[in-house]
């Protein structure tokens, strides 16, 4: 009898051990991205870090703010703890229940598989300029690696080595950011002009505007071939201005050595542009503005930090996965922020462009997206999502103070976007 009881005890222990082991090894890690998340920004870094280990991730679109579901591993759980990222270990049955809920055709949710590590390039000058870049700040904070490239590398043909290219505080029109009136006597401005002119000469161009046009055309080819281009601040409208002004002279004498060619500002070719149409360029060299696409100079009369907000659109996760990915967030109404290009006048946004976020009350689009050839582009107005009026010379934002920034989340949605298994975008 004792032997039978002993054998039963052993059998029970074996069963219990087997069940506990199965529970652990069949478990998943759920990284919630709703308001329960302690550090949204570093959660993106966790996702990227796991992709680097050739592990597929499920991005649960519209489920708890765009959560991540990954197979359980001790190393993954440890990394979440090290980076202070909230997570839950859930059983296989729980994971299946979530996926079943998401898959229901009556729900506006979907599962997007992230399968590859996006190769990231940031277009940024090598010389020191008195401003920072929100994208490099958040990439560094999230511990997502990237390469810095600039005109030389672009013209040498490195773009096909990357999946994702970021452009930020750049003036592709060749007017050095229209900083001449305020900063022409500052050493940093003079150094930047010398560097840009030397680069233009090295590549056989007489003017910086011609150099920048060659660069935007290389970027255009990159997008057409299937690349992902994300731009913020002045890189947005100046990119389209450069394309529209191909073959024209819209730069005054202090920028390129000769006056604007008469009539050229009225000859813009909007067909070349990604996002904008029917706009006008600002030819006054003392005005800190490139075109009337930007609303900054028109906002100050009626909008300020207290009433500056924009709303993210809702998209169908199952039918419009791309814009759904780009708008994943734990907030739908986000505070606005300024930049050299703050937001886009709705009158000049092409009808085929997808508006991801806007402020209808002030007739402006903040966050827009579109396709070109086989690739995608996204424009996000403003300079720094957590510094309302980031001025030249201001210190970089300390993201430790804003680990749950919904404005910075939009940047990181774009970083992970190229990792997704491509689905045909529905129209």
C-alpha cells in the first residue's frame, strides 16, 4: 500500500512539473501599449532588439494601444525589466484568446507580423549645428541603432542599403534654412554655408540648390524603388519645393550668387511633388519661411500652446493596415508643437494624400502619408513633440522626462513600419 501511495506521489509530482514546464515554455510576453505602459518609447526598442534576434513579433493593431505579442524567453523578460518596460507573461491559451478577439471581423483590430530588422539611415550634416533632431534623440533613447549619412553618401549611392530614411531640419531649396537675415554673422551659419558650397563644388555643381536637387532626386528614386522616407520640420515642405523648382532659380543673390530669375517662382511643377500642390514659394530673403505650405506665420494670430492640438484619424485595421500602423497610440488627441515647418495648410495638400492627423478648427494637417512607386513617405510637421517652440540653440529634450510621449510614439511607429510583412494596401 505504501509503495502504491509513493508511486502516486511521484506521478503527481511529475504531472505538476510537466504542467508548470509546459506553461512556461508555451507562454508569451504581452507588451501593452495603452496607458498602463511605464515606458512606451523604450518598448519600441525592445521590439527592435527582439527582431535583431530573428524572432517574429505580432504587432496587435488597435489592441491596447498597439501592443506587442512575442514568444516567451527568459532573456526577453529580463530585457523588459532592465529597460523598465511593462509586460505580462501570459499562457498560450490567453494569447490565442487575444488573437481570436482580434481576428473577429466585427472588431477594428488586426495582427501585423513584424519579421525583419529595418536598416535605418538619418540624413544629417556632419558639422555641428545649434539644434538637435527629435528622431535621433528618440532612436538613441529607445536604443535603436542607425547610421548618419549626408549628401556625399546619398550621391555615392548608399540609399539602397537601407530600408528607412529620415530627413529633419533641412532646407532642400538651397537657401540654408532662410537663416541669412538673423544668423549670417554667426560662425555656425558661415561654416555651414562653406561646407555646403564645398560639397556642391566637389560633385560638380555650381550652386547648393543644384546639389540639393540631385539629393532629393536620389531620395525620390529610393522611395520609388520600395524605400520608406520619413520627414519632419522643414525637410517636409522644402523637399517638395525642391522637386517643384527643378530647372528653375528661386534663390536670391545672398544664397546662390545671383538674383532670382524673373518668372521662375510662378513656373513651379507641382506634378513632381509628393504631397503638395498649388503652393507659392516665399521669395523674401529676410522672411524665415520657404513656402506658404507651412502655417507657422499664420498660426500666431489665433493659435497658441494652450489650444494647439491635433487628432489622429481612425482607420480600418483589416483594410487599411498601413495608416493604422502609423497612428498606433495610447492617445488620440495630441498636443501640437512648432517648427520651422509647423503644419501644412490643407489647401495645398494633394487630394490623394492620406491625412493621419489634423486640426480641422485651424484648417491644417499635421501628419500625412502617401505612396510613390513601390515605396512610402510620411511627413510630420513640427520640430520636437515635447518642446512647443524649440528655438535655435535650445538644449536637447531629456526624454527620461517623457517616456510616454504620444508625439514621439508617432516617430517610432514609422521606424518599425518597414519591419512589417507587406500586405497589399487597399484603396
